[in-house]
C-alpha cells in the first residue's frame, strides 16, 4: 500500500496548498492532523501512516497532472479509500471495541458511574471533531423549542445549506458522536 514520494512530488503538493512555502507547510500540517483524526475516529490502525499514505497518493496524482479544485475534499475521498483498503487488508479482523464487548447493550443509562463516563466521553469525542463540525453540532442542539427552530434556520443560511441538508449533516455527526461515546464508555467500564 505504501507509495514512495519524491522531493519534486512533495514540492508540487505544497505548491498546491499555497504559493508561499511557509503557509503551504502550515496548511499541509493542518490537513495532516485532520487526516490523522479522520483515521483515529474510525479506529484505523496506524492513523499517522494512513494520513501520510493519503497525502502521498494525492501528491502523486498532482504530479501526474490531475487538476484538483479542492485539495482538502479530494484528500478526504482518498483517505476514505485508504481506510477501506486498510479494513480489507485486515481481512475483517478489525474490531474497534475491546475483546468481549461486541455491543453496548450492557450499558445501563441509570448507572451513575456510566452517566459520569458518558459526560466525560462526550467531551472527549467533541474535542476530537474538527472545529467546524464541533461548532455545527453544538449550535444545532443548543436551544429548545422555538429558539432551536430559529437557530437552525439561521445556521442553515449561514452555511449556505437547505435545512434538510443541515439536518442530515447534524444527524451524521450525532451518529458518529454516539458511536464514539459508546465505545469510550465501554472502554471505561472495562477498566
């Protein structure tokens, strides 16, 4: 799976981020950190290696003359493919939960220790989200009743989305958060 990267390919990738080499380097590092989080979020083994592989592949495509309008979006698509390859290479042995915890059915929402863990885990999982996604999910669920409706309408306008698209994006984020929190609570309860 590893692809070699020449100095020219790396320079081409940096130039694609910004003409100023220092700013390009900062953007590269920001994107690399985000890609690492992308792989960590999915419990991929060796997230740093997968992030590097993703960036190497993108650099090779740029070097081959591929026109990329949005480098970050393209990197996420490549990262998704790298992740799927990693899972396939793992031959279905990828189990993000600790051994003996096939699901979260054993979690008791009335257990005060687990409630405390849930809050801690929610904070941890929110902190792992990219800033834009974290702000979106917090704003989306912030108010109650009429205030919530008005806030969601304003948020959709601010992001240039239809309200249904905003709701879909928020639901996907909520699903990811729920999975992350459940995994975290299971890990805490196993200690």
